[in-house]
């Protein structure tokens, strides 16, 4: 599995750098992503006499697509999300945020399942829930970092319902009550996604199953720590450290399977 997962990671890492890193103008970022998509749909034409590391990435990706029968559409979804990162820095609704996660996070889970030999619609849906939950947990965790970069992933329909406004974020920590209420609402919805996606952790076996359970447990633990901060990640950003590793491994190995719904 590892070489195929590495190929997927390299594909996504390079594309993410095009959309996020450095000080490239918008037009150049989009052009780089367009070239990445063009290469994706001509992956079988990648030369074996590689000229640069981009050829190396697509040689590996092409091998993984062919060997594991990976849908190119999932890679294309990732590129769609990276393009959106270039052009969009605000979300009006929870549905819009989930749509972004559907393309930025969920394809990775589905690709890993296919690399591991799983092709099951119910597992795909459960994986989608977990991947979206992990993505949104990261948004909650990195509220201050994203804000300084000009991005806000808390949908306006949520923070406005809590009588919060963007100008309050400029003041820094501590967060006003309205923002804490908004993040508490986000965390509650995110926990529901984790719960709905638990079935993928119940069903996948072997080392991948243990890793999925540890990832699930880690995401839930970060939400718990966010709650302990009073939903104020600007004052104390919730993180995991070395001290969390053994408890997470222990809980993953003693995982208690239970009936799970799927989203």
C-alpha cells in the first residue's frame, strides 16, 4: 500500500503548494493547477525518461491508477478544491463548506480505501463523514492561522446566527462569546460527522484499521480539547502531543465496535 499512498500524497502535496505556497499571483496558481490537471488526464503519456520531479510524480500516480484501478475523477475532485482555495476565502453556509470538504478531503479517504482493496459504497459514505470531520476539525483548530492568511472557514450563516461578526476577530484573543457559540455549533456538527462515519473504523481490518481508529480518536480528542478552551482556539490552540500517542494506540487496539449510521 505504501508506494501507492505516497504517490497520491505527492500528487496532492504538489497541487496544494501551487494553490497555497509562495507569493505567486492568482493567474499563475490557476495555470499551474490547469497544467496538473492536463497531466492527470494524459497520465499514460508520462515519459519514462523523466525530466523533472513532476514527471516522477505522474509516473508513480499512473502506476497506482492502473494497478489499483483508482478513479481519475477522485484526483480531479482534489484539483477542483485546490482551485477553489485560490479563489474562495469565505463560505456562506454549512452546505457550501461540506461541498468543499467533499472535494478537498473525501477523495483522499476513498482513494486509500481502494488502494487497500475496499470497494463498498457504505464504507465510502462513512469515510466521507470522517474525512469531512477531520477537515473541519482542522479549520476549528487553525481559526487564528487561517484568519491571518485572509481565510475564514466558519460559515457566515452560523456566526451571524450567534450575533458574531468578522471585525471581532481582528481584536485577537480572547474570542467574544458569539464566536465561541459559533465554534461550539461547528464542533457539535463535526462530532456528529465523526459519529456517522465510525462504521469505516469498525469495518476496515489490519494495520489500516488501527490507523483509521487512531485518526478518528485523535480528531475527537481535539474537539474535546477545543471544548476545554471554552471554544477559544486563539487563546489556546488545541493540539495533540507525544503524551497522546500511547493512549490513542491503546484505545485503537481496544476499539469497541458499535452500530453506526452513515451520512
